[in-house]
C-alpha cells in the first residue's frame, strides 16, 4: 500500500483503515509513524475526555451511557479503554466485545481497547497515537477510560482536555488515600452507584476536600455529581458538565493543552527513536554482544556500559 | 565529597550515607550514577521479594510482620514501598513515618517509601537503584511493596526473585478480572484478613485457577496461604515459603534473574542518557527552541521533528 494511503482512508473516516492503523501502532510497526505524520494536520479537533476510576466503580457502564448521550446530541464518539497491561489484567478483550456489540451498528462510535505489553511508557504512547487516529477520523469526542493508577495512566489523563474521576459510595478510605493527588486532575467528580448507602456522605467528603483548595477567580471549580449509570440517572447532567468544562477551556486553554500534547509526543518519539537506532547500530557492529557478555559476567557495571554505548553512537561533542 | 566516598560509606552500612544517596537517586542528581557504579560489585546478594496487592489488602501490615519474622531469624531487612506516584496518591510519606517508628530503633531494618513523580519509567528506575543501595548496604532481604497495577509496577515485580501476591476474602470478582496475568508472576499467594467470611472460598478459587496452569516437573508450583497479618497468624508459614522459594531458585535461576536485572538496568540507563544528552545538545545549539516553535505553530509534526533532532545528534550512519 502506498505510503499514507492508509492515513488518507482514515481521514475519510474509513473504519477498517482506522482499525488497521491502530493494530500497526499496537504492534509498533515503523510504517505507522509515516501514517501518523500524514494524519497530523487533521488532528487537534476532538474533545479528549479522561474517565478515571478504580475497578468496580462501574466506569465502563458509565462510558457506555456517556456514548449514548453524545449520540443523542448528534456527536460522534471514539473510545480508548486502557486496561493496565499485562501480568495483572486480561480483561481488555472481553470488555471490548461486550461493548462493541451494543454500539456495533452505530457508525458514529468507534471503540478500541488497549492492553499493550512491552517496554515502559508503551501504554501511554499507544494511547496518544490512537487518540490521534480517532481525532483524525473526525470523532467529535474521544473518551479515554483508565483505572488511573500508575505513571502511564497519569501521563494519559494529564493530556486530556477534561477529566472525570469516578468513585462509588463508601470509598471514604480510598478518598483519604488518594486525596493529595486526585484533586489536581479531576475536573468533574462522579459518585456512581449512587443508590447505594453512603452516596451523600461520599459527595460531602469530596466537596469538603475540594473546598480546601485555593481556587483563583478564573479557575475551574470542580463539580461533584451523583449517577446511577446502569439506569442512565445523572448521565445527562454529567455530559452537560463535560460540555460546560469544554466551553470554560475556551481557545486559550484548549490551545495550551494541544501544544503540551504535541511537545510531549515529540519528546516521547525522540526518546524512542534514539534508543531504537542506538540498539540497531550497536547490534550491527558487535558492541552490543560484547557489552551483554561483560554485563553477564559482572565484569562491567551497567552505567559504564551505557556510557560506552552512548559514546559510540553520538557525534563527538 | 570525593567521588564514591558516599558509596564507600554505604558499603560500610552507614544509614545516613544510604539515605543521602537514595535522596540523590530520587532527585535524579547525576553524581548518583558514579556512586551506583562504585556500589555495583557489592550488589547481587540480597534476596529481593516483591509484595504485591491492591490498596486495602493489609499489605503494609503484612510487610511489617514479615520484617519482624526475618529479624527474629537474625536477617537484616530493607524495604522499598512503592506507592504509585502522583496525581493519584499522596500516602507514601505518612505510611513511612508510621512504620519507621516501629522499627526505628532497629539498625537491621531500613525502610524507604517512593512516590517519585517525573517522566515515564522513573518509578521503576528509582526502585531498582534503591534496591541496589539496600543490597550493597548488606541487607539480607529486600522487600518491594507495590500495588501491582501499571507497567512500572509490572517491571518492578518482574525483577524480584520471589513474588508474593496479597488478596483478601471476597475478591472473587477481582480474581476473575486479573486471572490472566496474576498467575504468571505470583510465586506465593496470600489470602490476608483470613478471619473474614469467604476466606476458604477465595483460597479454593485461587487453587482452582492455579491448577489450570501446566507446570513442568521442574517448575515451582505456586502455594496459597491464609494470614491474619494483624495477629501475626500465618506469617511464619509465609516466611518459610519465601525461604523455600529461594532455595528452589538455586544458583542457576538466581543468576538468570541477576543477569536480567543488570541487562535491564543497562538498557534503561542507555535510553535515559541518550535522551538527556540529546536534549542538552539541542538546547545548546538552538535547534530545540526552533523545533518547539514549529511544533507550537503546528507547522511541523512531532514525528518529523524527532527525526530531525535525531539526525542532528547521532553520528552519520
């Protein structure tokens, strides 16, 4: 296939082309980078909304109902569901299928689950790239669903325009444990499963914590909402608030977030490319094997080995 | 201070020198690398034990009692408590203080909490380095306590010699959600808070899942134990099993894990050094600023920018 032909099909909104490119991104196929270059001028338009919550908070059901609400508002929706990779979960694929079925006949919805294994930061990188594909496809809103623990997820939500944090009643202890940081990223807090005992108490606890922050007159003041996602209760109010936050961002804050995304992507890509190219060259000329042997025998420490390798691939200063 | 003087004090087991070096590692002070080089020949002796469990499983109390058991067995203990960084937790420091008090008069115990912020992979890197410091100090056992979600934590436990996974009764759903991966890393499974209803059921569910694995005759067969950490019940049996796993590893598997640790450290260090040096050079000659401006105006895509930057710092191929 001609270079960027895939990208052109994605821009036309072709679902199969988008799915193919996402697979290439996941598999870290290098041609994906050329396609992403071609997509770049078509990105930067989607409203990226992070939906963060622990397992068991009903986050996926909530996402499902948010999709429904946006569709009724005639907006197209992309979803990236990020399950922490690996040893610890295997749930991504099943969840995908269940939700795919519900929206499978709706061309205005595209859902993709991610459970990337692989090196550090891989999850964050893939997520950003897949958000860009959905954005370039023309999706109005891109929901990024994460469990919100771990540095990768933190990176992910940091780059969303709007962040929704999902809790359930009786998570008082958990709120205490996470309070220092959760306040920094949440724009909207949702107490889901609000028919359970203790919902109002959890709402109050959240509000008290939020009141302790010092907001300036121009700052967004986080809101706390109750939902029963399974009965669609409170979901319209939630989507209203997400929309209100988007309006609050305006042109200036929106563009600031876009710039941060692009700079972050540049730095991530540079880091990856340098490392990949260095490994390739070291392997080609045999230094890699020599270093690995010395390290295995513990006759060389890993820091000195890295310095030697670096001197070999960089231009003399 | 003369280079590696700090390292020499660490090797002599001086607590203040170790604390100082750990701070330098956390703050990513570049002289820390020189100290780690000097420590390298003194590492590779400690038994590294991962203790992984969700918040609320009583993991920290369990760690506390494991320490007590090892101390009665005349073994010295280091602990690295990894709280996922960031926006989402702020619990590290408090937990540290509480536990510090209990063992503060015991010179055979050194506890360090980590809640590193910063770029991707930072948590994993710092943890490895701090494990090395505790190892070089002469600690017999190093416990690494993590919540076990996120790629960083996965990296961390992958490099432990022995992995203990902590659950509580009634986590049936959670077991289902995590089953695909958790079996791969757990050497010992602990159902803590075993006085609660459903403990035996959770034990059986775990055993059934483990039985579905195909173990070869030479493979370690994971064990499932019940504990009530708060009453020290089952803790001695747990430490017995950790010791049994260490014996099982023998010389061959132990050395394999050590080699994987050293190779991993080399690759992480190379990746960091290349990136840091590249940024430094790009800033010095003004290309960085030019690229940032073009990216901000969206007149250049981040992938092409990264390629241009790379061509600038690498030797011509």
